[in-house]
């Protein structure tokens, strides 16, 4: 109704102006009979206007409702909106626009699927030369410093490929998800073992303080990926500054909380609120050329889809704590 009234405000204004002008002309004529005729004409015209507006509103009611209440889904946009010429023309326009959108969406999805397939294939192909280089490096008699430098670059390459692979999988998360009860200590130990060279190279000790009976509901593969990202950051930013990275877990009412605490450079307050944004490295990350700004972003995205929460506390020169909060019940993926 509000849209209908707003559309017909110009018509009502013109009508009032006409009534005033015609009434003024008859009044200037100083003829009582003429004045009576003018009043009768005004009443008659008003009644006709009211009948016209009523018909107009009833015949276009569905159209005005649709324009006032946008469709919640694409399918709703295809519902009939009336049988008047204006409603038919608008419905045809919406159908054409919807078809164009569907075609463009299909093309975009096809390109995205091809791109994802290419990334996955490329990552798997790159694993073979990395393995060959690793075996060759182990067979060669190189200086410890040279070997350590090559090994470090290989580890960076592995982590980069892993990030590319999991980033591409994130778009099809619902097809790559399985919830199980996972022993938390074992999950952390596996993640630490995969990054043992990273700890050794940076002279850091993993300190795991997690009870054996603690378990969380999550996806093992995605949880391993998230732990790896946080461990990489903790070790990288603690190098030369701390002695250990602490893994501690506890129950908190209906939740299980895992905290990963380092003794590194920390994060400035102005950067802390943006560390989960994609490609944001902050002032600390810019000092480390390996930083991509994607690690914590991916961690947050995976956590939100798994139904977990991720929190972070940090202070400059005092270290950082990343906190995972797991619910105590089975999850369904949020996509």
C-alpha cells in the first residue's frame, strides 16, 4: 500500500490543483448556480478518482507486494505477479534476467570446477619432484648448513602446496568432511611430528599438556591442517626468542578448549583485530617474507564450517595464544 500511494502522489497533486483551479474560476464568476455545479462536479470527479485508484490497486496488488518485499530465493522471483500488461511485462523481464543469471552462474561454476581440478592435479604432481629432491638430499653428502638450508626451502614448498590444496578444497567443503571423536592429544602429537624439523631447526621444544582421555568431535584431516597452520606461525614467530611452544587443553562446561601458546614477537593491538582477514600480514608479518596472510584466515573459515571457534590473544614481545573451542556434541558441516 505504501508503494502504491507513493507512486500515485503526482496524480493526487494534479487532481487537487485541477479542483482548486476549476473551483476558483467558478467562484470568480459570482454565479450561485455555477458554484453548485462546480461542487457537484468536484464530488463526482473525486468518486471517479477513488474508483479508479481502487481498481488500480486491486489489479496491481501482487505486483506492489512483490516490489515491496523482495524475493528471498531465486525461485521466488519466478512467481506470477499479476495479469495486467505491466505485471506481464515485468514478469517477462525478470524471467529473461533470471535465465541470463543462470547461464552466467553455470559458466562460472564450470570455470571454478576446472580451476579447482587443475590446482588439485598440479599440487599432486608437484609432490613427486619434491619427494625425489628429498631422497636425493638424503643421499648426498652435503655440509650441514647447506643441507639444512635446502631442507628448509623444501619444507616451505611443502607447506605452500598444502595451503594451495586445502584452499581449493574449501569451496567443496561439504564433499570433503567426516566427523569423528578424535583423541586431542594424539591429534596434536601427529601435527607436532609432521613439523618436527621445523621445531628442531628453530631450536624450540613442543610442550604438550593434554590428558589422554580428552576427545573432540571434528574432521581429522581438517583439524590436522588447522593445527599445522597455527604451529607454523608459532614456531616461525618464536624463532630465536622463546624456548617452547605449549599445547594445553581443558574442559570448560560443555566445551573443550585447546590453547597453543608461543613466546614469540606477539601481535600489535592495531593488527590483532584483522589477523583473520585474507592476505593481511600486519606489521609483524611484513618482517617475515614467508608470511602470506592466509593461514589464520583459512583456520577461521574451517572452524566456522566445522562448528568450532577460534580465538587469539597476543601482546607485543610477550607471545601469542591461539585458542580452539570445540563443542561437546557431534557436528554437521556449515557451508
